[in-house]
């Protein structure tokens, strides 16, 4: 497998971070709610964040002042009509709006002035945010659909026309949907989002999206078109999770307001109503789970334009509001992020044609062809090929329970109109695949240009970069990121083909990998709101979130549903923002209190255990109790941060009780061993802090011995896989961890790479008979470990959000060079080392307004040198770039 050097998706991020000037300080990267100039916000106290552009050593912010108002010119001049703070002596780069009450639909401008280390003041450019509905009573439109039932397959069109008699100053479209949609004005699709709105528990929270459509409104007559898809709301395909039986299942519906502001200051709202017209579209079947069918003979050209004749269309039908919580979608949306041309084409003897994209992705294909009217083309998407060259779905369709043969798994069906060159790309579906097998009822001519793949996922900005002298490590990092993104669609999933479910265990295992590599806070905040929607009064959470009800009875427990505690804590550590702690604290405590009620001894057997192990099976009680301990520990820490001293003491005491019960049962103090001494049994207690301080060295040594006895190969499932590398590298054995991570024989991540993987797999054994998806993220914590275990970049719990950067690099044998970069909230952190003979050159970049605490891995009498002077112990540096030599 060739080295994949063009890392990730085109040009790497850090655009604002690579333009740093030496002086003067400049506040840059202004964002509201972690988005650039967002519109349609409902949060009446939005968070305003920025960073400093200052590469000087010791660069820092000593004070700041924020200005917010509705007049951009006034704000630019340092006047905040709605909020102006005093000069605040603080290094904070996050301010929560606390000014005059924000009004619906209004656009606000803001800037920040900062004072640098020398007391020099500088101003940012002006940024903006715009409020949305704020409350449901501000909607003018009626929820509408057609009068069809849930089992009717064709997707519905809706349209209306309206006129403008005055000059338009601005126009905003607000659309709330149960299901999926595409919005058109005057024939043009609005926006580049895919699969909007994001999936939620529809009867408890419904999302709306806002668009600036000022440029789309014409003088005179205009037309609006809406196409609705089923999504998870009307799940017509049948699988083991019973989404087709959801209590909230219904025909897709939407509510729409087009708010037009005229130059004379007046405004009007064009709204959805029963006067809109509706008709079936050419999409004859759409399933988020299986595929999409399109009959081009049913096209209605111009259906979303002003001159279309809709006299044969029926009036729309009013529907109840799906939920009593219609709120703004505020996150990085799903998009077609990367276009991937077909790499090869193979024509089989039976007439089938198989396209290979050269890599495994989540997404769709665009297919272009000419053919006779009525020609039926089937496009089967899969991850692997059978020996005869056909696409093989047997590894990913095992949970599908079709009631007939009309909805085949991952097979798009395209019926041609016969009107020249025709193109089809699904609108309301995505798949996991590398290969596409095309069959046709009539002869068609195909080439590699006939089919193009689109890698779809939540379009979170890249925030990390890794490069090393070991091609296998580079490929593992690349594959891990591909799997992470393939499983991010407004919520983290397990796989993009077989399930598309928000499995909680997979998500918390991969959370740090995601946060090192991507700016994902907006998606995680949305998903934690899904947790709050799904949590039962007693604290129980389902194993998949969102859910239609499946997962409360199986697959949950602390080893999986610890997402409610672990992910808020991870977000806090990476961003230093307490909002996610405040939002979820009651849910976290309700959850751990429930486990305490069920398992008063402190030990719990509730959970799935170390899923998909290599060979050895550890007790569920070991892994689930470790996660229970982690959750309670986090609850205690959050209580302290939020000032709840009583809860802090309560959960510290409970954590100590769990720790004692665990060690009383499983720790053999004479041998320094846990239970049978399996890799998972040793790694998990080390990683989550259950090992008493006096025994950490013994347990770490025992784990290193166990790994050596296993020939430096893995013998873990996903919970042991999360823990083992960090347990070793954080406790004196980074060389052993690297030997595991860099293996290229079974079982290992490298074994997948040398066998052609471009994503991570579900099973160490690539020839296994089950659990053999080729695009899973549940073994993905190695992506985080490359940053923390080799580059040594870690957040500091005492100063989270990388306000102080912990740097503990490990110059492991067998590796000549390693570089990791991470775009923290303060700017880019770089930890880079390379060998130069017997010496190691170590380069560090610490962002402005932060500091770093560096621990050098010195041994054998070597010392670290900076600017010709020896440094020793834990070395503290202020912001800036540094070149150390270890010799």
C-alpha cells in the first residue's frame, strides 16, 4: 500500500494560524458559538471566542474588552450599543454575552480589543452573529405535509409562489423539518448541506436551519420549492432496531418562514400553509438505511420555478407540530466534503461493471449515463469483492430484515428517461463503500468517468496533523481519521453501512481521537442534547442515541453509556469551556446515582464487556466497574468546578468506595497483578486510575511483561484497546506501546494497513465470520495516542483547553522522526522530534497566551539543552517557539 502522504482532505487547516506575524498582537479567529458569523441562533447568551496572533516568546493577553451592537460601524469604532464590557484584566479568550436582551431575527456585530504583554492595545476585525426564532411562538408558518400514509414510498414535492413589490434589503429562510429536505428558490437549491436537519429524537426536539437567501429573491414573482425525504423520521426499511415501529413515525412534514426585510424598513413573511401545492417527485423510494430509487420518467422539469403549471397538484395538508421544542441547528453541517473519482473499472463476464474508488468512504456516488427510456440501472455499493469480482455485501447486511425484494441493501435504482445524458445522485441516503457494481436492464456504455464518489460527513474543520518516519504509523493515522469522519453525521455512529447507529461505546472510545484531529465541539454539544432527550427519569440511557426505543434493555451500562460523563469532560479538557459541564451535570449525577442504587457494593456487572476481543475474555465486572469509577470521578470533579462542595465530597467518597471494592476483589498485592493478568485486566485499571499509587509501577511492569509474552501483539477488545497504549506510555513503557502500535502482523492496526485498509475495521481478524465491517471507529483511540503517547501533547486538568500545555514526548526506539500539530482554542501547538546521530532535536511551538510544561525523556546521563544551556526536570516555557537538543 503506497504511503498516503497527502494527509486527509485537501489543504490542511490552520490557515489563520500559519500567518502569524512577530508583532503587533492581533486578536483573530473570532467565532460565535464556535462558528464563523453564524445566523439563526437561539442561545440568548452566545459564547464569543478569539485567539491571539502573536508569535513572540512570552506573548500573552493581559486584558480584553468586548463590544457588541447592531451597527457595525459603531462597533468598529469601539462602541457597543448592546454590550460593552469594561477593560477586564484577564487572559480569557471566551466571553459569554451578558448584555441587553438579544432580539429575534436581529444581526449583531462584535469585536474584541486586547492588551498584550507590554500593555499595547489592538483591535480585532468585526465579526457578527444573527439571532433566529428564539421561541416557537415567533413561527408564522403552518406545519404541512401531503395526505399520504407512512408506507407510501414516493417523496413529496411542495411549492408556492409569491411576489415582491419593493426592493429587498435582506431575506432569511427558516425551515424546520421532521425528516429530511432540500429547499429551492426560483429553481436553485439553497445551501450545500446534506441530510438536513440532523437526526434527533423527533418527538422531543425538532431542528430548524436558517439560510441567507437575499441574493435568491427576484423583483416581482418568485417560487419556493421543498422536497421532503424520510430520514430516520419515517423509517420504511425494516431492521433489528425497529425504527419502523417508532412511536413518532409519520410522513415527513415541515414548517417554513421566509422573512423578507425591505429597504424601506418594512418586512413580510412568506409562510408554509395549506395553500401550498404538493405532488409526488421522481424519488420513488428513499431510505436513510438502505438506498434511494429514482425514476427519471417521472421528472417534472421546472417544478420549483415560477412558470410551472401546478394545476394538477393537490393542496398541502396541515399537520401537528412534531415536538414542543423546535430549536436552531447550530453545528457544522453534513456536506459532500471530498470528490473521489473512480480509480478503476472492471467489466465482468456476465455484463456487470465494478467501479473501485480506491478507498473506503461514507457517502454517495454520482452516476452519469445515456440509455434507452425505461432502462433500469442498479448500483450496488459495498466494502469488498467476492472471489468472482462481484460486490459482496455479506459482511454488512446481516442486521437487515427486508419484508420483500423491493428495497435491496445499499443498492440505488435509477430508471432512465431516455432524454440524452442523465445524472443521478441520492439526496436522502448515504452508504459505506469502496466498490460499486453496476448492472443494467439494457446495454449502456460506461467508463471510469461515469461514476464519482463523494465522501460525506459532518464538515468539521481539521485541527490536527501527524507525520512520522514510519509509513505504517502514517497510514494508521490516516485510516483512523477516515473512519472517524465516516462515522460523523451530526452524531457519532459505529459504521456507515450496516447500522448508522449512535453507539455510545464507540463514541466515547474515539472522542479524544476526534478532538485532537477535528474541531468537533458543535457536533458533540448537539449529541449531548440527544442524551438529555433520551435519558429516563431514573438516569438510564440507551446504548444507541438517538433511538426509537431500542437499547434501553440491551447494550447499555457504564462501559457504553459513560458518554454522558466522559464526553463532556473531554470537551472541557480540550476547550476549557464549562458550558457543557453545566448543561449535563444533572444528567451525569442522575446516571451515576442510578448505578449506585443498582449496585451498592461499588462493583457492577452491567455492560457488554470488552467487545470483539482477540482471544482472551476479561470479566465484565472489571471493565464496567472501571467505567463506573471514571464516571463518578468525573462527577466529583465537575461538582468542584461548579462550586457544589457537598456533591464533590459525596462523589469523591463514592469513587473511593468503588476503588476499594475493586482492589479488594481483583488486586493481588503479593504478585502485583489483577485477576488473571490479561492485557485488558491490567491496562483498564491503570488507564482509569483504579490502581493504588503504591502499585502502579508493579502493575505497569506486569502489563509490559504480559505484552512481551504475547509477542508484543494485542490481546484486547475495544475497552482494552482504548486503554492499553496510554496505560503503557504513561507509566514508563512507551517503547512497548510503540511496538504494539507499529506491528504489521496479526493482530494489530498495522496488519489491517498492510492488507490494504484505508479505514479501521471492526475485527482484528480480517477473515472473521462476523463483526467484520471494514469501517468502524471502535478501535480508534490509537489516533489520540499518537498525539499524547509519542508527541506527548496533553491538556492540563488544572488549566484546561490547553491554557497550559503538558508536553511529555517519547523518543521511542524504531522511530526516527515524529511531528504532531494540534489547533487548540489558543492556536497551534507543535511537538516535533527527530534523531540526529545520538542526539534528538526537539522542536516546540506554544501558542500565544499559553504556557507549557515539558518533561524530557532523558536517560543514560543525557540532558536537554536550550540556547546553549542545560535544562533539567520539568521545564516550564512561555508562549513561543523553542529548539531543544537532547544529548
